[in-house]
C-alpha cells in the first residue's frame, strides 16, 4: 500500500494539521525556500486541491499546468513543474478547477504517490488541505517526514490533535490489514461502546490483549510514527511553552513521539509580503520570523528539536 | 512504583540523562503545573482521558523526580585504591620519591597552569592520591550515578565510546594528545553535570604525572 515506505529518489515532507488558516502553505513556501537557499533541489506540491494557493506565496498567478492535467488527462508529474523564481525551487500547483481531494480515485492516488517518489528532486514538500479526509491522511502518511502546524488557539490545537489521531488510526488500519489481520482495527472501533474503548490508547491496549500477535507491529508502528510540530503565529511569550506541552501530552497519553521543531512569532510583514507576492524568506531575510523558520527547517532536516 | 529505573525516570521528566539538579527541578515544576492546572488549550488535548490516567501520570512524575534527586544527592565516596598507572610502558621498580614533602593538609587544587606544565611543579611531583575527585574511575562512578551511558555522551559530543572508555580507565598511553584530551574532558564533565574546569584540572594532573613517570622510565631505559 502506498502509505508504507517505498524506495524513492528524494525525501518527501508533508505539512498538514487539520485546521485551515494555520499557515501550512506559508510554512511550505518558506521551508522550501530555506532548503533551496542551501543549494538543495526542492519541489513543492500543492495537494490542497480545491483550495490551492501555494503559487500566490511566490507572486504567481494565471493559468499554469496543474494537477488537474495529471488527474484528468494523464500528464506526467515531472512535466507539471515550473520555476517559482527562487533558485533551485520549483512548484506543482494544485489549482484543479473541477476537483477536490474527495473525488480522487484510489488508483489515481497510487499513481500520484508513485510519481512523487520517482520525481528527480532532493526534497519534495507536500502542502495538504485542511480536514481529515482519507486522501489527505494518506498523503500525510506517505511522507518521510510528517509535519503539523498549529496556532496557539483552542480550535486549531483541537483540530491538530484530531488530525494526528486520525492519521495514526489510519496507519494502524492499513498496516494491520496489510499484515493479514483484516479489518481488526475498524471492527474493534465499531464496537467501541461494547468494548469500553474511549480513545486510541484504549484501542491499542485492546488489540494487544485480544490479538497478541499484532503486538510487535503496533510497537513498531508507534515507535516509527514521528511527527514534527510547528507552532505558528505566537503572540505571547507564554505560548512558547505550548510546543513542549503538546509533546509531553502525546508522549504520556499516546506514547507518540512528537518532535517540537519550533515556534514562529506573529509578524505583520508576512501578510504584507503575501499581498505583494514576494517570497517572505527573501524579502525579509533578517526578520526574527525568517530566522525562526530557517531554524525550523534545519531542525526538521536534522531531526532535532527546539529548546 | 518507587523502583523505576533511573534511565526511565529521566524520560518521564523529559530531561536528558545527566541533567543538572536545577534542570531536573525545573522540568519537574513545569510538568507538575502542566498536568495539574490545565489551560483551556491543554484541556482539549486531554479531555478524552480519565481522571485515573491523569493521576497515574502525576504519580509517575513525582516518583521520577524523587528517585533522580535521591540519586543526585547520594554522597560520592572517595575511591579506595587509585589504579596503578597502566603498565603498557614499564615503570621503574621503585616509584620516584616525591620531590616535595607531602603536605600535612590536603593539597589545594593546582592552578590551571600547573596542569599545562608537567614535570615542572612540586605539586605534580606528589603522588596522584591527593586528587581523587576526577580520577577516571571516579568520573565513571559519577556518570553511572547520573544514569548516563557512554553512548549518551557519544551522541551528544561525538567523542567515540572507545576514547571515553580510555578516559575512565585512565589508559593514558591511548590518550596521546593533551589538547584533545582537555576538550574531551570539558565536554564529558559538562554533559554529566560536573564542573568542567575542576574536572579537567584534576584529571590532567594525573595525566601529567603519568607522562612525567613515563619520561623518567624512558630515560632510565636509555641509560642501560
């Protein structure tokens, strides 16, 4: 199945997080720019079909080849890349007029992932849409590095939590099915009332007891499920502690490794640069915000955490 | 619950093994606050979990803190036999007499410069015994009390485990370059929460003493 590791040319990063407006596309454009400035070949893919706007962070507009032609007319992914104006950085847009992520067929999805892994680039960064649609979750899980962005507000943190849980649930479901355990995960969850399962931690414990042979797969899956967390639009110094708090809660309640990659402070210059259509990292190189983003890109690249 | 392995205690408090008492304390305070008075943002993350889940997390934090603090406050006994200088190079049958009389009081730690100038100081001529604090075996003991493995140090400092083993075993002949040794000692001491200056000074006095004795042995060899 596609969301399990396969051989690939470059490294794939995915950026998700459930809630819209938390700065996913902004972060993708900036991390891409940061890596490209370090002489890496980077390709961005806007998979926020239906709400694609990654191109606008580079001041690009007008009709361009997009994923529409991939899905509807069978173009190859590498033919859809076009330059962003930033050296070493190209983009595949998602402004798929007639499509949303909900109406992609399973076979199209597999073809997309296959071509993504074969794309000749060092880093491929995928911008995901909001919500927890199964296609969004699969694209998130197909990456080598999974990144979530949230702002320090209740609705956004809540959606981020639900997003990670859903992604984990999806991974359990797919991996155990592929290992010959059938629909053991969905069945247990469907019976959750009778079984007294309140959350995903209860589900894991139930599976361990009910089907002990799944234990080693569950361990492997939990140990390998690593999410990098970015907190965006910090306006108050107290919000800085949120990263470590989220990390702690995920580890203690769910046994998950959330790597706190860093925070980005709120900066009016961001929307100004978007309005002017200039890549933020180039137009505001010396701003604290730009430095924070560069640190975040570095932390994710080197699997480090912010302190 | 009270016999959680030290390594796991550090994981529970979310600090690296070898963190200083101050770091341990501040992690403990932070976590206790996080899990007792949850802010609205935190509440959305923990709402699915039961009161028992929360109680057991808090109990674990308390236990881990108590165990680590007890281990850090454990008195460190002076080492009994200081290991002999490894015999890779033959030492003279009769060990050299101290050039200075052994002082009645414990010898003050040497000035930093003293460690740089082997064979040139009365302090160095004294046997290594007055400096037990940072001998290799003592460093090892202190490291183990803090629940730090050599691999942990390697991960943080990139000093090879083999080199770290040589430092702890005082295999001086394998630690040829004094400037590397000094840097390694500083990193080692910092990582396990010892004073880098003091550790380096004490250890290098032992190292210098070994070099002096080796030189004497080689000179004696040459005369034969």
